[in-house]
C-alpha cells in the first residue's frame, strides 16, 4: 500500500525539507542509501540507511567511513561539515541497519544516538518526493 507522508523536521535536509510530502510503501527489502521510515519509541522517524548487517562503521572527526572507505555523499553538498565529533566504531549486527539523517548537524534520533535499528522496526521506504514539485530547467 502506498502512503503520503508529510516531513515534519529538517533532519533530512537538503534532500527533504520540513513541509515536503513523500510517497512511501511497505517493504521487506532494504539497501544502502535508501530513505526509510522506522518506529522508535512509538514515533515514526525518517532517515537514510548508511550501513547494512555486517558492515563496519567508523565515525571520527565528523567523517563517516564504511568498510574502511570514506563515504562521499553527493546529497550533502552545500551543507556545512558535521560538527558531530563523537567516536563510533562498530560492526552492524545481523538484521540491523545504521541510519543517519542527511542534515548531520541537526539530525537527531539517528544511529549515532540510538544505535543500529532492527529490520523489523522499518515500516516503509520513501519512493519519491511529491511536494513541492520541482520542474526541470
């Protein structure tokens, strides 16, 4: 079933902004870089999957490293570097995902704070932003 969801914060900026609308659908298959909606303490949260089970994540000095390679995210261009300086070094457990908001400076309730999330907590994947409509130039 496809749903329309309204974005209610700026944690996924610049990809999705507060007030944007997206189409979502239920799914059982997930991959890196997908934007997902998951349930955390009875609240629906939207984030991007950075790592999947078995991946090694290292965050140091604001840089995210996946399996010993620095992640280069084109969708973060134009944003200031993350001011998140805590050190994270973990291997993602079976049936878990590591999720981050695109707006790393203002993102809360992502895996840096709550740890990896269980697969069964993910309720939907984001298919497309439907509002505002952006026309090609």
